[in-house]
């Protein structure tokens, strides 16, 4: 995390602020994660290596189709359950909890 | 309720081009897309700076679209048809009706996913899925990745994964080499596609495509650890972290079926002006044959000109239209699925991922209806969109009729339907 952070700052310095705040921090199952802006919540879940949801028989699942069809990426976002996370962008301080 | 001359559904290349050209011709146009940013799958992530592939084409069309008078509604899902000229949309639980005289459907395609033992393990995803995730912030750097399934999509996904630092552990297409060579004559008409393919092969070196190989099963405890690949005679076990597997594309037919558009085998039947069997409804892009970007653009231009009452202007485009159509059919033949793929499915293999319904519980069902009643197969949140591509092949169940809501919607959205019919006048 720290390495990524430093590299990001270096990048900003080189570009003389052309790219302004380009990362944001959210939590996934309580753990903070820093991602580039424009990252979807489903991508953040894959980065974290946690399941997005557990199936009706309790199996862990992760996002599959990436385009709003399979519904495996559903998770609870800021308290709202069953959100299609592949069609949702990460936001600062967003709280994502696997289902 | 807002009423438009032309409503375009789907914000990929076909939808953007249709809406732009029709608006330039003077129609009042609205483009509706369920994603937050326009671009569809091929131009995904370009607008948010996460992907640069095909960026020039996207920026050309996005700029032209922005300069046109077409309106856009993002993040809206079509839920139901209220009248033959009104659609119900939903965004963040809020319902909205929209009226139209004519409709262009450009809803694109999704990946065909097929069940095999272990396909529900974390770490197994679609090939198009991996591409979409990489274009929206996921980096597979350092992970061992296997690409498998069938279709031309496997190449760009493998190349992008490698470029991002993934360790490619294999690239497998189920199609035999003889079947794929049949594509060469079709590709002779499209030299740019040949060059593109050669470029990917060079980028992927030393990994090469192994034809005639498919996934027999995936293994792992709680998450993917290895994939067993077969050529029908010998199996080999390859340790990996991610398996991206998809079996070419199938058109998103929900909306054409909602409007009762006639089909020609797996695609919507259209005439040379992209008109479906239903008056005032045009279909473009993957809906009429999976052929990619250029096919969608030429069909969009023809449909938009026809909708604007200027079909004569489309005259010069029919040659390209026919050639793109022929290419799409050649792709289908080259990537035709072998029946051995289905033999990998065992009694215990989950077929319906939403409801965890296993093969042994579905074999006996006569049709979708009885399977739904006894097992809930296809009744989960994806509404059979994922397992439908497999149950077709596995059980030969006839196509089920489509009933709204076509995507999960709130009760309030559906209840608002009655009110709209009673009180909202057509413009």
C-alpha cells in the first residue's frame, strides 16, 4: 500500500499536477483499500481477494461477467444490500461488505 | 413523460452511432444505457481513463455525439414495456417512463458461460469478465492466469493481461485448428483483422494458442488452485490463480423478445435497413450477428438513416453491411462448440449459480417451466441469463417466453406501472 502511495505521488510530481487526486480509499469488509479513481467496486473486491457474496448453499463467490449480467458481484454497499458492484464506481469512504 | 422521435437502447458503438446520426438528421433522440459511462463493452473504461484500447474511435464518436442534440440517460435499466410506445426505466430505485415513435435496439452481447466442475470457485471468471475488470481498475499483475473457452476475444484479453504483468499459464481454444482455418478465407476480406490477430500473437509470444483444448475442471479449496485442461485424450493439470473462460458471445435478446421481434436462429431477423419484424423497431450490432465494432457502426448508420426517413442515403453502405454480416456468420462457424464440452458436467456440477441447482436435479426436467417449479433453476437474480446459454445445449429446453420485469426492480417501480397507464397521456 505504502509503495503504491509513494509511486503515485512521484507520478503526480512528474506530471506537475496534471492529474489531480487520482486515488481514493474505501473499506472492504472493514479493511481499507486505496484504488485509482474510475475503479469499479467489483474490481476492488477482486483486488482484495475476498468473496463478493456467499451462495444460497454457503459457497464463496467472486465477480464473473463484469457487465451486469451474472449477479455474482452483488455486495452490500454503504448499508444497501444486493448492489451490482460491477456497475458501481468506488467512492471515498465507501463501505463495502460481502454478503 | 418525455416523448422522443427515436429512442436508442444501449450505449456501445452501435447505440452511440445510431443516436448521433439520427440526431444529426434532425430527429429528437434519446440514448439510454445502464452503465454509468457510455462506451459499452469494447469502449469500456475509455471515458474514465482506465483503458486506452480503441480510444480514437471512442473519442471521435463521443465528440460527435456530444455535439449532436441527442440526449443521454445513463445508469438506467429498462424494466418493462408499458405500452408499445413506452418503456419503463429504473435508476437507483426510481421509476421513469419514456415514450417514443421509433426504437433502435443496440443491446449488444454477453459472454456465453458454460458450467464445468469447479466453475463456481472464486478466481474463475469470464474472459470478457476479466477484460472488463482490467478496464475498470483490477490489475492481475503477478497472478498466474489461464485464458480458455472459444472465440476471438481470448486474444486481446490475454494480451492485456500480459501487458499488465500477469503470468500467462496457458491460452486454449476448444475449436479444432481445421475449423479455425476456415476463418482465413473470411478474413481475407478484412485484412485489418488479420493484422490485429498477428499483432496479438506476437505480443503473446512465447505463449501460443493451443487449439482443440478445453477446460475439463477447475480445482481448489475455497478458491481456484489449478485447472485441468484436456484435448479429449490427455489431461494436464496447470496451477493458476485466475481462470478466465468464455465461449464466444450470445446476443442480449431480452428487449427484442419483449417487443416480439422475430428471430432468425439465435439472432434478431432484420432486413437490409436493419428493420425487425415489428414496425418502427430496428436492431443493430451483435443482436443481428456477433461481428464486433465495424459491423455495429455500419448497421447503426443504416438504421439511423432509415429511421430519419432517408434510406436512400444508406445505399452506399449495403456492401459493407453484407460483408460484415458474412464475417459474423463465419465467426460462428469457426467457433462452433464441440459437444465434448458438455461431457465435463457431472451430476454434482452446479448449473444455475444463483440458486445452486445441480445437473442431477435438472436432467429429468422436460422444460424450463418444470425445472423452475421443482428446482428454482433460472429464477434467481440473473433470471436465467447465465445458465440459459448452458441449459439450451445441455437439455434442449425450448426457449421460454419473456415476462417483465426483465431485470430485478423494486416493487415501487413495478407498482408505478398502473398509475402511468391510467394517468400519463401520450405526447
